[in-house]
C-alpha cells in the first residue's frame, strides 16, 4: 500500500510513502458468486501497516493497494527490511529487484484529513 500524494498532492516530495508490505498470502475457501476469494496471511509483515494520515489542511490523498503473484524465494527477499525508508519508495524499482511481474490486482481509495 502506497501514498503517492505525500506530504500533499501539490507537493509530492515524500512520494511514494510505503504504508504496508507483506507477502505469503493464500486463498481461503472457494470463490463467492462474483468470483472473489478471501486472502489470509499468517506471516509477519515486511513493513507493518501504517494507517492513512494526510495532514490537516491537505486535500484527500490517494492510497493504492497492489497485489502481486509472489515468486519462489520471495520470503527471503533482501530488498526491504525494517530499516528501509518508507518515504520516496520506488515501487517499480522494488518490482524489479524482488523479481515481481506486473500486479495481478489492485485497489485505490481516498482519505481526507481530519478537521
């Protein structure tokens, strides 16, 4: 999950901010009538979840979730650890270094600052 609008959409000097990175998800059960399946994970996150928090006065930020098929050996990836900066995250560079293909799914949502 990334925030491409940090610290604000007109001033993206921190973009992208990495809000969450985790691997080893698996499907649970069968698809629902629309073809969706629930994903679960029982392994620690590579980057723990950082909730959306646009600063006061900022217009809403986009938050983008991307889903990739995990290649063999991903659990042992050394591209990211707890010391890797979250600001100025380069998703394309990570995809290349972690041997990921194009995303197989994604979602976007907007969060406005609390007043």
